[in-house]
C-alpha cells in the first residue's frame, strides 16, 4: 500500500488549483472527489484559495464536500446532505470505500451487519462487492469470512487527519509504544528464562553422561578383574594337579626299582638252597 501513489494521483489537481478561485475552484473539487484513484485530499484542502471558498455562501458547500471526502464518512453525508452538493455515483462509491477504511482503522474485525448499517447497503452481495473493490484499489488488506459474515482487516491506508484529532493520534501512538515496550520486556525475560533453562538442562545432561561413563568403567574394571582372577586360580589348580601327578609317578618308580633290586637276591637264595 503506497501512500506516495495516492499523493501522485492528486498532484495534477494541486497544480491546477493554485491558479483557480471561486466557481473554478469549486468545480475542481467536484472533479477531484470524482476522479478514480484519488483518496487523499489534505494538500488540496490546505491551499489558501480553496480555504477562501468558506467566505462565499455560494461555494462554501464545496469546501464542506472536500472536508467530507478528507476525513468524514457516508453516514456524515446522509446526516448533512442538505448542506452539501449532490453526489454522483462515482463520489458515492468512493465515499463508501473511504468509510470502510475509517471503520477498519478502529477495528480489525468488522461484522457485515455493522458495515451494512454504516454504508446503507441492503444486501450482502452489494457489500462484498464494495469490500472487494476496496481491496483491489489497495485501500486495505484483509479477507472476507463469509461463514462468520465478517471482514478481517490486516492493513489499511491512513486517511487525512481531521483538525483537532492530532492529540488523540499522539495519545494512541503513546499507548501503542507503551504496550509494545511492555511486550518486548516480557519477551526478553521469557527468552532469558528459556536460555537459562536450556543451559541448566545441558549441564544436567553432561553430568548425567559423566556419571554414566564412570559407572560403566567401574563395572568394566570389576568384570575384567574377576576374569583375570578366575584364570589365575585355574592355572594354580592346574599346577597343583601336575605336582601331585609327578609325586605319584616318583613313588611308583621308587617301588618298581625296589622290587627289581630284591628280585635277584631272592633268586640267588633259592638256588643256593637247592644246591645243598
């Protein structure tokens, strides 16, 4: 939504208005408020020769017409139409578009019923056509919720500021700035809290991993020690069994050798007895 584009559409009327007065200036106001794409009028309204129309009973109503298109609504036109010049269809449609913009500046959700009352529209189809045209003209951004029968506004152009309303706008901006500051402070605190929780969780995870690894190492060392101890006992048992076997073999050898030594002696004695 480019405000410069809207201002550019008004530029030709500004150039002509600087040299026009009276009826010519009144005619220029009629042309400007009817022209397609012209939706801002403050620069034209501020021109001295345009302001001079307030001094003429004949042309004063055209100055009121320009004020109507600058910051008023279609309901204001219905209320004061007797003091205003008659509007052609282009002017009526444009004023209704500007009325939608004014309502969208106040609320993001606009029920169809409220819009129909404000625009004096009898049916939903006509209302939706006006809204769709306003969106295509880049006066506002939003979407139609036909199920809920409402317009959801996401963005809107700004209309000319009515005299005496500057303080209200400044107060609204201060409230917005204060609210935004509070939201940012809350978000910063939340971000810091999340960061602290994340750091604590990371430290806890690291400590958990350290304890787990220490426990695993301790279990591994015990199993390794137990395994080594069982092997040494088996070897010791094997050594002791071999020693006992060796000892038995020695005894058997000694017995066998003893018997062999005694055998010849007994044989000799037996032979001697037989001889004599």
